[in-house]
C-alpha cells in the first residue's frame, strides 16, 4: 500500500467567477491534478510570460 504525503493547504477564500471555476475544472482533468496545483501552475506561467515581455532594468 502506497501512502501519499499530505500537503498542508491554507484556504485563502478567493471568489472566482463561475467561468473561471469551469476553466479550472477543465485544466484539472487535462493535468489529472487538484485545483491548487492548477492555479499555482497558471500563476507561474503568467509570471514567466510577463517577465519575458518586460525589459530588464
């Protein structure tokens, strides 16, 4: 029997639009992961994209 290590999650109480929730669910099914991971990956991807477009100081 394999036991997964539980990661402690902290609820932030963000209110998202219904279409955002449905998009998250679609991505979840594609990645086969939880909502927290989907949101985290999306934020990192957006951050990298913004950094590419912004010239370094």
